[in-house]
């Protein structure tokens, strides 16, 4: 059997790791080739300063930026077979910066020796499927050698993610707005918004995080413009929410409640498209960002062609460990360990999840939904189990923590559901942490100037004394 994997981000890395895990237990695994257009693995976590096009003229993949710290507890995404304790050899905080998490996910696949399967600097150009032979022909371009090649596979895994192609709405008058206008995909840091009035259009994670980073970096004001409902956090005094922009006149934004505002820059935090330019229509997922996209059995197997698999195509409360569970399931389908039911039975299974999804009333219900989905996948394979009930409770607590303290929730600490280890409080409060490097995170002195205030916030007088 020949298996092709497109993308070596966390999902593609999970698929490689799933096969390697089976091989180490004595299974015969397929011939595997993974194509990654970047020069290293990690997907979104392999961040770049570039925007627009990369050095090879390809669309920049990553939407991450400087000073990005995890906006969810690391305990929620921890691998059950490769813990943070194992990787770092000591407890760390619950909300690490990007470089720390990249180091963690890279350490796991480096340990499992799967890099040999990856063709870096190689971009997928087109996929054809032959019904008669049941084979995929994948045309790729080696960006370093400037050479186009074709490869034939029996199974194909699409693991390119869905946070790279920005959804860019239009607003009347925005073409004549005299300040900077950009999508969150092209945002690389908030330093340049210091002292400026910033308008963010959108009301989800990107808007929330970029807005608070702009506040942290000294923006004069931050205004969020929402389409359906406000986020409703306890914002700092310089931040506010307004209903959707109707139009612009020069620097003036007009909102649907009749209010206006003058702005220096506009940032579109309006989400991303499911876009797979290398796939023909009949193989390409068309979906908004949902917890359960239609047409994927168990959220993984393409309904009309069960030789095609998608990983990480969902909206996500869980991330790395969910990609693992999906990859283990896809692996076992490919290896014949899991027999797929009939098309009608698969349709009924998908519909049952879609019907439940339609009834979800709030974030807690959504967390329960994806927890149950993950629980079902894990039960079907030999992926190491972990305490999903504890992780789900942590997801709900995290959402409450954000509601209570949008600027301070990253200073909270949580306990690992895998090892039982309690995270350690980071040496610097998030609001004061201006150096997000791995070295500073692990080894640096505190950037907190007022250690007495730190003690008051944490109730840890001993820690404050050690910082002086």
C-alpha cells in the first residue's frame, strides 16, 4: 500500500506518528510520502515573519505572529504518549508562547524518527483520482529543485489545516480608508499600533487575542466590531465593542447602532476558508468552520471516496490530541483494522452528529460535544486513553477564567490530566512578558517590575521574595 500525506503540520505529523507507533508494535506499514511546502514541519506553529508570498513565491501558510502565547491551557492539548514533563523535564506554566509549543510538538516526532518520510519544500499542485484503479495521482513541485513530479498512491491524507486562506469581506468605503487595512493572517505583531486607535472587525479568538496584544503593546484604543453578538469580556478601559461596521468615510467607521469612530488602522479578524486548491471539486471539503463538517465519516473519512482522509478539518476545542485520535483512526481504516460500514450507515452516523451539533446552546455544550467525539475515536483504536472528563472540565473552567479576567487568565495554572503534574506559575505575568523566546521562557529572570503586586495577585509571598 502507498499512502500520501499532504502537509506536515500537527495533523500530518500525527499521521506519521500513528504509523510509526504501529510499526514499533510489529505491524507492517505502508510506503509513506508526506509533502510539506515549507522547509520545516510544524504547519502554523512554524511561524514566519513573511506575509503574502514566501521566498519561493508560494502563499504564506502560517497565520501566527510575534508575542503569540497559547490562548488555551497546554493541559488540554497534551499528547497522552508524550507529555510536557517528558519533553521539558520539569513543570512549566499552563499558557506557553508559540516557540515553546513548537519545540514540544517537534520533540515528539523527532523522537519517533519520522522525518525520513517527509519531502520538504515540496508543494502539492494537483490530485487526480482514477475510479478504475482506485489510485490517486498527485502532482507536486519540488520548490528547491524547480522540478515537477507525479506520485501514485492508494490512500491520500489531507492535513493542510484550514487557517491559511483568509476570509476577506468588503465594506463600503474601505477602499479609501487612509490607514492600514490587513487581515489577521498578515498580522505579525502589535508594536506598530502603539498610540493608535485600532478597529478589529470580528468577534472570535483572533480578534480577542490580537486586540489584547495591541492593548499590551500600548494601543491608544481597541474597538471590536461584531456581526451577531459581542464577546462580552471584562475589557480594559481602552477597549470597547460595537455592532458591525456599515461603511467607512475616510478614517470614520460607521456602525449599525448609529455610532461612529475615528481609526488609524483596521484589522479584519473575519476567519478563514476551507480551501484546497490542489483538489478537484468532487474531493474538496466545502464547509464553514464547524465542530462537525458534513460529508466526513467520524470527521475523517470522505463519504464518496473512502480512500481519502481529512485531519483537523473541524473547529477545535481540542487540538493536538484530537489530531492524534483522528490519525490513529485513519491509520486503522487504511490497515484494515477497522471495517467501514455501508454508505447509508455512514450517512446516518454523520447525520446524528449534525443533528446534535444543531442543538448546541453554548460553549460548555460545544466542549461536551467535541469531548464525546474524541472519546468515540479513542475507543476505536489503541491510542492511549487519558481523562477526558477532567480535560473537558478544564475547558469549561478556562472559558470562565477568560470571562472573569481577559488580561490575566494566562497567569492561571492547571493540572495535567495525563501525569497529574501541577503547572508552575511563570516567572512573568503575561501582561508584562515582552520576550516570548524559548530561552527567556525557560531560563530568563522575571520581567515583572512590581514583585509585590505579583505576590498580591498570586497569593504567593514566597515566590515574590524569590523574585527580588
